C-alpha cells in the first residue's frame, strides 16, 4: 500500500467512522471512497438543515414576519433538494420534507425571545455556526496541529441559558430516542469548540423530527456539558487520533467486523470487505470525493 493521505482536520463524523471501524475510516476519509448512489437520508437531512438556516435568518436577522420566514425556509429546502429523485419506498420526498418544515415551526415557533439565536462576539447571530480549533496532536506529515471542526445548526437562548441546537430528521422516534444523545461526543465536541471561541454553553438541545408517509412526530432531548466532560472529550479525542496516526504509520487500518457492518441498514463497504480484492468493488460502486470539515464541503477528486 502506498502512503495514504492523512486529513488535516477531523470532525465528529470522521471520528465516529474511526471508532466504529478503522477500515471504514481509511476507505472513506483517507482514500476518499464514497458511494456513487446518493443517500436519501443525508440529502433530505441536508435540505432540512438548510431550511432551518433560511427560516431563522429570515426572522431573526432580516426581520421578516413568521409566515414570510417559514416561506423562505421552504424555499431554501426546495432549492437544496433540487431534482433529487426520492426512492419510492422512502418517506423523505420533497413534498413530505416541506410538510416537515411546517410541522417543525408549528411545534417550535419563531418568536422573539423564544428559541432565539444568541448574539456572537462578532455581532452575528448564532445560526449555522462553524468552528475549528487546533488540537495538541501534530499532523504526521506537516507537523502542524491537527484541527477539530464542527458546524452547529444554531446556538439558542433557551431555558435560561445558551444551548447548541441540532435538528435530526429520522424515520421514527422510539421510546429510547432521547436517551441516545446524553454522552454523544458530537455535542460535547460542539461545546468544547464553543469554549475555544469564548462562548460558554450550558448544554445541547437535540430535536428529532420523525418523517413517515402518513404522519410526523417530534421529540426533544436536553443534555448538559459540565467542564470535566469537555476535559475528557479533549483527552479522549487526542488518544483516538494517536491511535489513528499509529495505524497510518503501519499502513494498515484494522477491520472491526462487528455491529458497524450491519448498523443503520448496513455499511456501504460490506461488499468490499467480503472480497479478497477490493479494487473491482470500489471502482464499480464508489467514486472518490473528499470531505473538508473546515468548510463543510465535499469535492470530487
């Protein structure tokens, strides 16, 4: 194996891939293989997040009324969704996603003093806030500090404090849905990043929007981030990165071959890992696209 690329920046999704299966991390973010077939869940989720950004900016920044702001949110969703063809068996069609935006704002209304984005130190509103900060781990090629990055849907004044807020589109909300976020490093990482920018948040609000063909539903989880958890996040993240660097230097990323192979409908690389020759599988079903967590964009290689 020739020496692979090593990312200069990591975010929660890259770290999660490495924790689930180092080989998945390597194929996805070092060799940059991504499925050719678009993922309806990722596309619909991205469209919904863009709608939230457009709606909040229309109301809290531009000063539009509620109806106009919701209309702008829907316009943003339609623009992002584009001509994407939703699979027939999925509920996340354009029409249903428009309904999900309307359902969201009916449950979490746009109102002054309620769920209001904070004013940032630079005067901007805390809407779709991107952040990056150097870690005390050096890149194995450049010698520069590796960056940790994140993009938050919003930072809101709510419940008497400041809360990172993240919307999750899903198919269904089970009885344990709210419990799954309590220790999720994605949100501890957001709180740590905010602190690097001089923003002390009290916790995170995770809002789930269930989108089915016949109904919508919602649930909300509130998690807190005491200082000791932020310290642990930094220490653990650095340890994980040192492990990743060690595998990179060995030129071998081990296979987990466990629950990650089947979770969430199955890993995209199951066929690759089932074959002694991964080349044909990769060339047939995947293409090379590199994710840049600093600018939150993916480019084709």
